[in-house]
């Protein structure tokens, strides 16, 4: 009888041991990875990318990957400055705003995706502001726009800009009716100067003859050590050597002397009364030119400065 009891106790103990030895359930807490396609060197649009005035879209090329499978991808494009559109032009322009969510319930004639796979590729997908797939009804304002791309896996883990798992960047949309910042054709792309002497820069800023162009309102020129696309923010990693401001900005608190013309401004005339001196012990600098018109269109150009 004792042997029988021992037998049953052994079976029970074995059963308990078997239950305790079961491997723990692994909870998936990892977010998807957003990266460049194998055929490209970087995610597009890339940081600081200028979208030329003859384009009608922002083009996206990237990969999303997760071992458990991708359930959803979200692309968002929004203006950096919500106050960019002025009321007197509210019926002529609009700001580019787009929030596109891709999942198994979406039917998109421009792309075919199978959700639940470990990888999904977005190849030259576009968000357009003209044509049959336009997200805008009116001409969009030129200027900086924030782009975000996020993805969610089948377990609900989602990337975010807050923890840098999502993709976030700033682009600059150019339009032909925005202020034209130019240098004459045929000049070298790099401007040369001598340390301690005045910067001479041919070219200027024009109100174009397009029907949607409006008078020039604000010009901001500064000489810096590096090009930072978000340089309108206060906490940027950038050294400013010289800075000049004319007019009054629509988008942020900056103002200076009155513009001498609302239609055409040359760099040399702008800087005639208060020229920019090239600093010593600096070889390669960047001149940033920012211009706004009354409608709220913003143009931005940079010119490399070689100091001898």
C-alpha cells in the first residue's frame, strides 16, 4: 500500500514539475523599424529636402519592418507654422495638410500593400497637391513642412517621434509664385571672399510675375557656420556670425528696417548701409536667405561662402 501511495505522489510531483517547467510567454514590446529601401541610401523625403517648384507632390520611399508583422503605416505632412496663411489671402491659398493611414481596410489606387507581412516597402509613393489625387483644393503655400512616418505591428506596438522610433523630418516646399531668391546664371556656386572684408553677393530677391505672387514683406539674412533647416527655432546647434532683418515676419517675432521695395531687392543694396563682414579664422560658411511675401509664402536659399 505504501508503494502505491508513493507511486501516486510521484506522478503528482512530476505533473507539478512539468507545469513549473513550461517556458514563459514572451510579450512583444518592440516597435517596427522604419528604414531606407535597399535601392536607396536614405529615407525620402530626407531632412531639409527642397521640393522643387515644378513638382506637384512630396515623394516617399522607405521600408517598414517587424518580425511579428506590420499592421498599419501612417504618413503625416503638416505646416511648421499654423499662422502662415494670412486672412486677406485665405480664399486664395491653403496650407498643405495630409494624414494618410494605410491598413488592410484601405484601398489605394497608387499602391498595393499586403498587411501582416514582416516588411512593407513604400516605393515613390506621393502625396500630391494638384491633379486627380490632390489633397488640396487651392494652391498651397510655399515654406517648411513637417513630415512624420509611423508604423504599428500586429501586437499594437507603434513607433513615435517622442521616443525617436518614428521618422520625422522637415522639408521645404518651393512654389513659383513665392519670392524668388536668386544669383545670376553663370556664377560659381560658391561665393568667395576675404576675411575681415565686406561680403559682396550678386543677385537678390524678386516678386515673380505669376498671378498668385504677392508683394515682398520680410527678408532675413544671416551668416552661419552650418546649414540647419530648423534654424528658425531658438535652440539650434548653429553659430551666427552676422544677421540682418528687414520688414516684419508673418510667422515669428522678427522685424527690422522697412523694405525699400516690395517687388525687387538686390543683396548689395540691402547690405549697403550695414554690410556683412567676413570673420577671421573661418574658412567655410553658409549664408542663409529667408524671404516672405504678404500671402505667407516662404522661400529659403543657402549659399556656400569660402573665406580666404
